[in-house]
C-alpha cells in the first residue's frame, strides 16, 4: 500500500506577461529573482540587466535571454528511485516546464555566487555567457547530462 494517495496534480496558471517585454518567460524569471517579496526590486534588477545586455551586445535582450534559457535547459536528469532496499539514480527526460525552471534557477544561483559587481551586472553576464553556450550554467547542464549518461545502466528501472 503506498504511503500517500496518488492523485493528479492541478495545473497552475502561468503568470501574466511582464509589462515591458510582454513575455511570460520574463515574468517567470522576475518571480524567480524575487527576494523576500520585493518584486519591484526584482523587476528593476532584471530590466537593468537586460539594458546592460543590449548595451554590450547590441542585440535584442529578449532574444539573448530566450537563447540563454534554451541553451541552459537540461534534456535529461537523474532521479532517485528505491528498488529492493537500494537507491538508484535513474536517468529520466525532463519536462519542458521543469527544464526551463531549472535553467532559470541555475542562472540566478550562479549569478548570486559571483563576487564583485552588482547583481544586475552579474545576471547580465551570466545570461550573455549562457546565450553563447559558455559559462558556469552550461557547465552545470553538462554535468547533469554526464551524470545521466553514467547511470544509463539503471534506465530499465524507470516506470
């Protein structure tokens, strides 16, 4: 008998698009940057970092941001599964919503760990690096893919 009853989860609605770029993805990113309920500060940080991206690269910041998220999204990850008393790391495909959430989380977390400049500049640099397929976020993605490749032998435990 399972410990918890399995019932389908209710789908949550996507947030409203942001005011400046009219993009749901940017709105989700702002909500991820949000710290202690100060959404206006999170909006300021994201929009300033987009201005920095536009100034440095001369490209549309929304396309740079979309390519950064697309490049940082993991395709496969390992999930722990308990089989016969042993816990195996089983490689599984990542749903699109989860993969974009992971990519956004990694970009923000890596930008926070950098030292030196303001958060706007660090975030802009990490987004720009991810769009060029370099930087710590892409390294993290490759690390996740390597882990999944190493545990490919346990893929038959997937159900």
